């Protein structure tokens, strides 16, 4: 089954309906779907019918955190457009991306905002985004450059119609805590390759040096891992990540990953730029580093849900977000994100933040690697769950293996050479081979195989669970085997 088919969506809805019928509409709608329930809902064995959303409210489906809600909501509600159109509330729905299509099918979203290009491209393919072809949307889209730093900022569907526009830009790098690095005599890294060097594992096992977010738990860290595999090549990328993960603590999401470096628990954390700049603002010992020529710039989209009953009001919100004033709100000190429009820096918040303008110009000038969004979309589900299986779920064994290699390299008696270290690390980080439970064929986790099974990983929970179990077991065995092969003194 293709990952672009909607069988999973309908199955999810039917299951949700059964639970709703048994437990009750309000609580389940809120807990499962990440937002407030509709005013009234009726159910049958196979369908759900929802009434018109709350009058005077605009419903926004988003991956943005509450700090962004708190800044944009009062400003928009105070705008001439909101007042003239009787908009007095914004209902924020913030579920994981797995539930976005379900909410759109149920008519429970007007605006889709934030979450990255891959999520929005998937929604586009499934025809869940409205075409932005009204005179207002054409004019709004003209305010945004088609590309920035080589990355697409506006996406057209297969028919050539515009369906999303980037509302902010992001870069991907890492944050360092100079106090931590100085305390332990560690150099400041400048590239992904630097992070994989033996010195950053020199404090093991007592003290991991790096913070990484597990792939399913953070879309921004996942994008970093995709950048590494696309920039270095699939095989080299996975070996590099294994070396980094061996020197790291792995956290459940972007926020705890970032907090680790901000508080000095580690010396380096994987970071999307606005988390990095926020940490830099709050802790002068910290610095966000953009690996020059090794990263990408993302446009973070905004769009209108195809099932919205308030499309004219949704257009007004997009117009506000993509106005110079709306763009300047990204520069609020509680957000510290990068606007997509340079005109934001002529607004009061922009004029008051000259460093942000310096960061903006550095970001748009950094033309990094070529990043293929099609590859990302076609392999994403397989990618994130493989990452979790071999790094998060087998982390103890990975750390033991990497530590054994590093101690053999630094021991005083008959140490192994750097070439031997690199050879052992290549064996440690090689993608594993397991028997596919559907075909009973032994399959190495190549990009081609990741793409081939992506649809099944997306639609078949049993297949996904089985594959993760097999990958974890194979990874643990591989780490133990490589550790046993480290030459004795």
C-alpha cells in the first residue's frame, strides 16, 4: 500500500467513533485529537457528523508551541480584519502530525500552520489543502520570495496550483555551551563531522557530551538527521550519526534536548535555529552554530484546510501573518524565530533587534546542501522508526560499543590506530539487515528499502512494530559483536 493512500485515516476515524460512542464525545475528542470538541457531534457505526465550528472562532491546527499562540492571538484578534469580521477567539489544536488528516477530514481546522514542508507536502498529496488562488492570496503570495538560500518557499500541487506559503524560515545546526566545553577541555565544533570525532566521547560513560532528540519525538531533530544522510550520503550519514549518538544522551523531544545544553548538562545539542537563538539570548555561555555549507534553510508553511467552513477568515489570518507587522512578531523575545519577509525588520520589533537582522542575513546567505524533499517524504516513516530502533532503543549497547572503541584508541598500552577506530566505527554504524516479515527476504536498511516499505510502515501498525523489534535486536547484536572485536592491548 502506498503511504499516500487514506486507508489509515479512515480506519482511525472508525476506531475513534467506536470509542466515542462508548466513552463520550467531549473527553475523547479533546484527548485524542488535541483540541476542543465541537459543539455537538452525532455518531453511527461507521460515520461521524460534526456541526459547524464555534461561531466567531478561527480554528488553527498547528505544531507551534504555546509561546507563539500567546504572541499572535491577541495581536490578530485586535486587528481591523478580526474586529470587522467578528472573530473573537482562536481555537488552537496541537496534536502530533499523525492526527492532522483526521481532524481535517472531520472539518475541525481552518488554518494549518507550522510543522515543516514534509508534513504539508503529505497533506497536499492527500488533497487536504485548499488552493490559494483568490486575489488576496495571490497578492499575499507575491510578498514572499519563491526560494531562499536555494529552498522552496511556496509549493504548487500537481495541477500547478499554489497550496502553501512559508510563513517563517529556519536553519538547522547545534547549540554549544562554551562553559561546559571549556571546563572539560573540549574544542568548539563547527560541522556534523566534528560532532562524530572521538574527543566528544572522551568523557564516557560518566558524562555524555551531546544531546539528541529521538527521531519520532522531534521533527526538527529528524530534519537534522535527514540533512546528515542526504549531505554525506546514506551509508556515511548513518555511521556519522552512530558515532554522535554514542557520545550523546537521547531525549524525547526538542525542548528537553535544548534544555540540556542551556542548563549545562551537556556541551552540545542538536538545534533548530530559533531554539538555538533563544538559548543564546537566555544564557550568554551558549552559542548557536550553523554548519556552513552543510545545512539547509526550511520554509515553515501556512495553509488553509480544504474542509474549512471559514476560508475567507482563514485567508485574513494568513494575510495578517504575512504582513510586515505580523512577520515582526516572530522577533518577540519569547519566540526568537526568523521571519521570511525582510520588511519585518522595519517594524518596531525589528528595529529594536539588530542582531536578529544579522542572523537573518547570515541564514539567507548560507546556501548549503541540496535537500530532496521528495526523498524525505518517500522514506520518512521508515527513517524515523529505524532511527529510534537502532539508536534510542539500543542506546545502552551503542554507548558500550563506542566507549570500548574510544578507550582502545586512547589507552596507554598498544592503542589502536585512527584507521582501526574508523573501521570499527563503520562496522558499528552500518545499517542492519533483518528478515522482512512479509516477504521473508533478508533486507538491509538501504534508502531503496526504506522507501519500499514506507507505505506499510505508515499504514500497518503490526508491521511497524515487528520491524522496530527486529531492527533493535539486530542493532544490539551488531554493537555487541563489534565491541567483542576490539583488539586487546
